[in-house]
C-alpha cells in the first residue's frame, strides 16, 4: 500500500468551509494522488456533501470519520452508528483519538467495540495509541480484528504543540506495536507539517495531520514535499 496521508479536521469547519477546502484541495495533481493514499476526515455533518464533491471531481482520495459508535444501530441517542453512514463512501474510521479519551472519557474497551463495529461494516479502523496505554489498548482488541487495523502513534505531548516526537521514539513504538499485532501498518500523528513529513514517512506507513492541514494549500504542499 502507498503511504497513508490523512487530514483530520477535528471539530473545525462548517459544511461550507469544508466544501471550500475540498474544492481547493481538488487542484492537487492526479499523479500525487496515485502515489499516496490520501484521506480526509471532516465532521460528520459535512461528510455527505464532501463525498459528493469528491465524487464529482473524479479525484482519487477517500473520506474518513473521526469517530464511530461502539454500538450497532438502535437506541443510543446521539451516537453515529455505522448504519447511519451506510450510503456515504467512507474508507477509514479514526478511533480512540487521545482527545476522545481525554474529553469524552473513552476507554480501551470502548475503542475495541468501535473497531468491531467498523470492521463489520467494511470501514478500516485507524486506532490511535500513546505510549502509556499501547499494550493495554492493543491487547483489548481481538487478534483477528487487530490484524485488520492501522495503528496511529499519536503522543498527546506532540498533538497541536509543535513539539513533534523524536524519530527514535517513533521507531521504538512501532516495534512494540508489531510485537503484539504483527506486521500491520503504523502511522504517526503529532505536529506533522511540510518540514518534517519526510522524516516520519521514512520510518512509518503514513501520517495523520490536523493543525497544519486545516488550510488545503498547506496539506497539498505537505504532499508535494514528499520525496
Ligand atoms: P496536529 O494533530 O497535527 O494538530 O498535531 C494531530 C492529531 O491530533 O492527529
């Protein structure tokens, strides 16, 4: 698989702002989209119009969700289940981001249930982990499910701070992930920009970018910078 490059909008942008971002990003040359696997994670409410805008452009990149319900469809007020998303083409689900743990008290058990829900419905889980709960989280997911996940090493100290993780630390974490999960894909997220993206892609299978990618030109520039 080509290196995975994901933009996570978090809770930023209205539907109109998301569409403006997509329209700008659609100027990216097709050759770059053929060389990398690019995905964009806007808010839930923007997904449908974003999907249409991407489809109409004919550009080859996908959509990701930033979260998913741990439950199937049913009486779970406020939760977005995989069934709610059935008619929107979604390739990835970012699951267990540290902000979900911190602000919404999500546990490793919740994350394992979300992984199950995603996989049952053909959405590929990108499971975020940090150093302190790496083993706990991965061991909570069944071996079979884990083999289908992508793991994102997202040290909380590096998220939105400009103080990105040391490459040696990233390599160490990848080894620990592979010890439990085998040869699965591991990506990195935390203050990635056009200056450091190449370093991370040397040792990982991809990157997850938020702050720097909120401007579509920046995200495009980061992808153009990849050598
Ligand atoms: P950042 O966020 O790029 O703003 O550091 C990364 C993330 O939370 O995935």
